[in-house]
C-alpha cells in the first residue's frame, strides 16, 4: 500500500470503530496501517486497545511492541514482546523486536 491507501484504511477503520469499538480485527488493521504509514505515536492507541481487550492476542502483542519501539519506549516494548514470546516461543518477529528493544536500551549483547 502507498501512503494514501494507509490513510484511507485508517479512516475506514475509524468509521467502523464508531459503532463497534471493540472490533479486534479492525483495531489490528488500523494499528498496522498507522505503523506502516510511520504514524508511530498514533499507532499506540489501537495497538494498546487490542491488548486491553485480549492480552493474549499474538498479532496485537507484536504490533503493540513494535509501536512502543518506534516511540523509543524500549523497556515497555521489551516487556510486552517477552510476554508475547512466552505465549508463542517460535515467533521470529518477537525475537527480532526483542533484539531491537535491547539495542535501544544499550544492551545489544542480550
């Protein structure tokens, strides 16, 4: 998707969430569109909402961790991502993002 398509996707998600604010699929899509559009601060809201609704949602945990990383909240990201890795120990995305969190914390050897 190009920039305009992400913006359009976010607007469509916002419309759906007016009537269905706990729709996890729409919240996931919105968070991912915001991340891909490099709207990292804005992505925190839908990503956090997914975890609030379902704290074991693997895709949601990874998205929230990625959003925290992009907002330089490395310690919070590390905690979320390590929890996600406990739930899904073979998830390579968690491992990569955890390495990035440690790097951001100045601990690349972890």
